[in-house]
C-alpha cells in the first residue's frame, strides 16, 4: 500500500480540533501529515510562530489505517509574500520541516521559482489567478525540485471557490504538464478532509493523468519531504539510510555526524 | 456483448458523532448523491445518474454504503462524492463526508473487502480500548470472525461460500456495532 501524505493542515490554537483532524487523517489512511503555520508578514520585522512540539498535542500518535506504524506529524511554514523583502531565510525557518511560499505577484512567482529556498509554492485557490503562469519559471522550478501545491478545502466549502480552484488548477497543469504537483487539504476542521483515493480522483478533474494524480498524493509528497531534508542538512546531499540510534550511541556520535540532527527532528 | 458491467463503490460515511448516523436511509442518500452530481456535472450528470445509479446496501450503524453505477461513468459519480458536506433527513442536517473504501466489479468482491476491512477496524479498536472488559469483548469478537474464515476455507463450493460471506459480513458488523455502543 503506497504512502499517502497530506501536507497542509491549518494549525490553530485549539488543540482538540487539531487532535481530531489528525485522528481523522490517520483513519483515512494518511501516513504523514504536516501542520501548516501561515504567516503574512506586513511590517519589516515579523515574529514567526514557533511550531508546537507533537507531544503537546498527543500522548500517543494514532495508528495509520492499514499499517501498524503511527502517523507522522511534521511542521510547515507558509509565507504569504506580496513583496520580495518578505521572504528572508532566517534561523527560525530551520525549526520547520517544510517551507512554503504563496506569491501574489508575477515577479514574486518568478523569483520564488528560480531563486527562493523553498520546498513548496502554493497556487491561488480562493480567487481568480492574478497573473498568468509562464513556462520558463515553472520549468526552472521543476528542475530545481520545487513543488506546486493546490488545496481543495476551499472547493469543498463554497461553490465559487470550487470554480476558481478548478480553473487555476487546470491552467497550471497545462503549463507544467502534470509534473511536480501535490494536492493537499488545507483543512481547518476534520470534516474537510477527504480520503487519498478520492483526492486522486479529484486530480482527474484537474486534468492530470491517472498516474500523475496518484503521484500527486503519494510520491510527489515524499519528494517534497526529502527536499525539505536537504534544506536542513545544508549540504544538498540527501541521506536515505536511517539506522536506529540508541540513546547511548547518540551521545557518542553527536558532535560528529550531521545525520543525527535530522533524525532528532523526527523523534 | 454479453452483460452490462457495473462498478460498485464501497463508501463510508464519516461523521463526528456516531449517533446521528442512525437517521440514514437509502432514499435520503440517493437524493443527496443526485444533488451533488447535478451540482458538479449539470444536466449530463443528472441524466447519467438516472439511468445507472442505485444504492445497493446501507448500514446505518457503521455508515457503510454500497453504490452501483455503470462502468463507463463511475468516475463521474466518484468525482462528485468529495463535494458532499452534509446529509439532510426530515429537516435534520448531519455534517458528514464520504470516504471511498473500495471500487469493485461485483457485489461479492465488495463484500469480501468489507469483511477484511471490518476485521481491521476491530484490530484498531483493540488499541483504543480503555477498560479490560472492552478488550476481552473485542478479543472474543476477533476470534469469532477468524473462526468463520477457517470454516470458509474448509467448505466446498459457491453456495456455502456465499452464505458464510454474508454471515461473516453480518457478524463482523454486529461486533463492530457492539463495541461502538459499549
């Protein structure tokens, strides 16, 4: 059974709601979930929210439907950028596993695709696309390994949003030919989540091909996670072997190996 | 050109509190599905819905639904399912969503899947148990289901398999219900 991930669950201060969303996600079959902290920087100095540690929300993570391992919960930051100065990689970014940007102008979109150090670029879902997508920056982003994300919760809430979501998604898929797309929920309460096969079907509505639609929920999401790891290790080399490190060994190895840092983040 | 082929969509209706599920009826479901297909696909969807679609099985306690549609158009129906946000029955509105568990070509394959799925649910419930008495009950139910499958393998041909399939579906669902209500 392939690994399904939902990389956009809007965070809230209400722990009970977060808990019920994650439990529903585990029931539906998602193996990994990312809690999204959305930031809209307006002043020059903006405070970034600190990600809650997972143990705050759960004592014991719910087990994924169909597997025996518990669900993995990650942290993600989304920056709504309307100006190039808003995005400045600082140390606070490092505490998040994934970084996403939501460009609102064409210049920013171009900059985000070519130069910004992000994992995910969000496509507008709640409004008519303010700018046209061009092939050049999109292909540049695909070469770099950046992914584009569509959220479907707005489509579920409202009829007009549904039209915008489908329109924007289809116009984007035409440009990028179905590569490097992920579909995620953007859910604010547990009733807005949908199962992974249902979402793969939604991908068909967005004119993705069969294989691309399934990849949008499974393999592309995994690539995003790996891309996030490369950002953390800072050497651009992705470590794919993970051996279980006992606490004793960790103390011995800690000054030497860079690997321990990423593994500690997942604990 | 021997027979009409259909696709059976096995779905689960997920709600936040299980007691509100009891109101579910196949007629309400049919109406809600029709409204969703019309919203998503317009008149074309409405026409296809009229010829092909039927609600074959509904379990108000666990929220499992089996919907039949034509093989050529099942994707149309499936793409309208995620957009359903509530079901309405006699003025009472229940917030819910549909989760598609399995797509099968015949009712029997869907039944087989449902038996396996119910067993999985029992195992999951075992993890959530808080009191010892609940754990004992679930363990007993799992044993009962497993013994049925052993009997299935030993039994001979189609009819006895059918019966034991139906029995095992009913048993596993009854067990799931018992545990939920306790």
